[in-house]
C-alpha cells in the first residue's frame, strides 16, 4: 500500500504543470549568432533541432511580399479587400472587418511592427489565393534558401503541429532579407505603427538593434530574431524558447554582446567615428543609427565560374562600370572562380543578378547588402 502511494505521488509530481513547463523550456531552447558579413556562425546551441517558429513565421510571409513588390505583382498603394476568414483570425490582430479595404503598405507595417495575425492572412490570400496555398509557397521559398528543416503551414505562426523550423534555418531567412531586401528591411525596425510600439523591446532600448521579429506561442516559448550593427559590423541573433519576454530580452542582450566580442568588434563607446562636413552646416559626429542611415553601395558575388576570362566577360557584359574583383578556389578538387562587382545601387545589383542567372543558370549570384 505504501509503495503504491509513493508511486502515485511521484507520478503526480511528474505530471504537474510546473514540472512539464520546466522540462519543456529546456527542450524548446535554441540560439544562434551569425556574423552577417562573413556568414560565420559565432555561437550555436541546438541550431539544427526543430522548433516552433511562432510569429518568426511572419518574416517569411513578408519575404514573399517583398519578392512580389520587386516583381511588380503588387504595389504598396494597392488596396486589398479583407475576407471573412482573415477577419476571424484569432488575436493578436489589427481588428480588420470583413469587406473593408487596406493597402499593402499598411499590412506590411501591421505585420512587421505589431505582429498582427489577421493582416498576415490578408497578405497570404492576396498572393496565394488561400492561406494554405501561400504556406506551400513559403515552404518552397524556404527550400530555395537552403532551409531544409523548415515547413510552413500558416502565414502568421499560429499553432500547427507540422509548422517547424530551426535556428540555423531562421538565420538563413534573416540573411536573405538583409541581402536581397535590404531596401525594405526598415519595416522590421519601424518603432511604431498607428501609435503603438513595435513588439521588439530591444529596438527601443538597445541602439545597436535595428530590426526583426518577436514570436510566442505556448509550444515555442518566447522567440526573438534580431539584427544588430556596431562600427559597421552586423550580426544576426536568434533565440527560441525563452521562459518570458523579459528573460528572453535580457538573454538576447547578452548574446549580442557576446557576438560582437567574438567578432572582434569594440564596445559601442570605443572605435571610429564618422565625421561629415558640409559648407552650410557645422561638422557633425554621427554614431549608431545615424551612421546606419548613410546610403552605401551594394555588391554582387557570382560563384561557380569555370575560369578567369569567363568571369571578366560577365563583368564586362552585365556591369561594365563597376569595379570587378576575381578570386579563385577549389570545389570538389576542381578550380572554380568567383566574381565580385561592387559600387552598385540596390536596383542595379538586383537586376544584374537576375540577368546573370537568366543568361548563365549554372552560376550562383548572391546580393551583398551594405
């Protein structure tokens, strides 16, 4: 009898919510820091273990929206009608009503800044017809980015047992936004929308952080993706499975400092200053966000080229006015060449990559943001 009571007592403890939450928190945790300039991973914990993305899903939703904007399939001023399905999406929501119209530009801000689930569904239905079809498009895009352990089932990250990702895959997604849509990345750093603050608290109290996304569902814990820049060096950091928003944010601050330390970046109080002078204004010393806003040229890197003459011919054909840098290496024992073209504007860089990949499909063209 006593033995039976002891066994029963132990079973009750193991089944208690507090114990389950403690075990769950340990199993949900993952984190990664990526040097966005070199693509080196400078910190990794459980980065290939599948996790629930929650609202980090919306970063892929907006990636497809940005793709469509670049392709001319939609425009920022286009007005979209809200379906009954979108209007009935559970919170957090913008409060859209069936039949009302809202612009693509407003929907982007709603999703990026306030993480509104109904707005994400409106965008999904505009591009995919249905949210389910759009989720298939999201997964296909993930595969094209090398996100091999990611599957999307919703546009907003609401719970679905088959919607999973990894920290490594999310870092690939963040890098793709920074490299192919840097001109629209500012949406993730917008601090308010319709008078309400961005859900990413680090945007408001950590100057180095200039964008990306929060996420939370019960199954995932508190997730966070950020990008931070210091002395013109950028990193991407991602956390899954925080126990609370406050503890997640504190941990992310520590990770960012650790990342810059490993990358060899001096503290914010040290390092070079940028001095700009004009004829009509006094000399100004700019730091932090002001430095980031200065327009910088883009570059492209073309890989898998068979020889140096081939690389020079590409440079002359597609970007004759841009400085060309050609380097060589080995791939599976054979020599390969790569071409870097710099000093390009964002539209010219994107167009050059499209033209090169169209004319020479065996090559790989990568956009390099400032």
